[in-house]
């Protein structure tokens, strides 16, 4: 089988790879599509989070090819979502369900340590069906399903921002993360406003049921009871603070090196990283029953041999919301 191997910044190669033997509780999947994440772009450009030899990719839709003899609840041909973030399951964080805080997620997670989804096949050892690999009905669109991981991140961010207590949520930034947050919040019945400078991203946010505004367009009144920043731009957060109720929580989601603007007054500031145990299965459920559909926002599709292009940080004029690598199915 073939897969995309990271060799160094700006250097990925599509190579022949050997799959391990299938153990009694293992599964082999055929990857149908794998989304390109912002973290993949920064891994490719700068070598962040990856070492040479890594098969990248962690936002997968896949189909079962082979399962170990002792594994029940999965059949060949079944479409599944694959939970990419893995942890030790043994430390105090893991035991409390805070698997995202485990010190060993890097090194164990798919695309970061374990083999990722930019490949024709994926071998997963010791699978727990419903947690590591989540079966979905055959009619689910693979390009909807590859959003399960960003949607899990979004559900976690919405929880940190107050969850069901939020009545009106402001989101700054409508890239793939901001749009996932908008979809997650709308699905939970929250009224959502999004501030985003790029017009086609505003249109995407509006298509998900959010009110979309260019910076400076929102009336200058403190009406929102939570802010989730998905822009990583201090200027966007600073402008948004004036639109919040006095003690509204501010949640920063996504990876950013930017400094946090001050003063925050009475706002509680929280960073959101990854997702708790159970968020991934919740995200898959929202997609599987049609309450969240983001397939139309996969704007660009590439084969394995076009991985370098897919992983090159796009320019604004490329109008990329989400790119995906679609491996040819292989033998
Ligand atoms: Zn991701
Ligand atoms: Zn742990």
C-alpha cells in the first residue's frame, strides 16, 4: 500500500509501505478521504509535531477491509470514523476523562507518532469499537465524516465556553475551526454570530445558520455571553471584548503563537486544545444523523501524489476552506 511520508520541512514523498500482521483485536481500514488540518500545514512547512518517517493525516473517513478474529461489532465494507487522538488510558487525566491532557498523546496519536491517514490503508491495533473506530450508516458522506475530529474540537470549545448555558455566542474567525465551532453551536440550539474578514468564509458561516459579519460591522453593544476565538488574531479578540457581557468567558481554540490582548476585565480566559473522551463519538453522532453537514466546505481534493500541493499553506486567493487527500483505493 502507498502512503505519504514526511521526510523534513517541505519534503513529503509518496512511498510503498508495509502493513503489520492483523492481530485478533486489530482492524485494517481503507482510507476514503483524509482532511488537511492547520496543524498538518505547519508540520509540513516547519516540521512542527512530526519526525521523519511519519505518515501524516488524522481527519479520516474509512471503510473496514479486514478485522481480527476476536473483534465484534465491525464487518468488512462498513464505513467508520477513526478517533485520531490517543492517550495512555492510565494516568489521572485519562481516568478522569480528560484524555486530551494526557502527557503522551504526542507519540501515540494517529498522524503524530502512530501512522496517519494520508495512505491507502491504515492498521489499527487493539481497537475498541465505538471509541477508537466508530461505525456509521453506509449512507454517510465520507466528506462529512472527515469533519468528525474538528467537530470534536469544536464541541469541547463550546463546552468550555459554557455549553448549554450560552444563549448568544460570538465566534471570531471562520476558517475550518471557526466553521466547525459554528456548526457545533448551531446544532446545540445556540444563536451564533461570526466575525470574519474574508467574504467567502462569511458565506460559509451563513450557510451553517450563523449571522456573519465583516470586522467592525456588528453593533457596538455588549450582548454576547461567550466568545470563542478561532482566528488566533489578537486584534480580533480585542475588538470582540467590547461586544461581550461583563463576565462572559473567552475561549481561545486552535494553535496560535500570538500574545493575548489585555486587559480582559472580568472575563475568564480559557485555552481549548483537543477534546475530552466522548466528544469524538458525539461529533460522529451529529454527522451520522445529519444534524451537522460540512461536506460542501471540502473545497479542494487531492490524490496521494499531490500531497505536497495539498500541504502547502494556501494563499487567500486559492479560496481553500478545507482540503482533503483522497487516496486511490488500491488493490
Ligand atoms: Zn485536525
Ligand atoms: Zn494518560
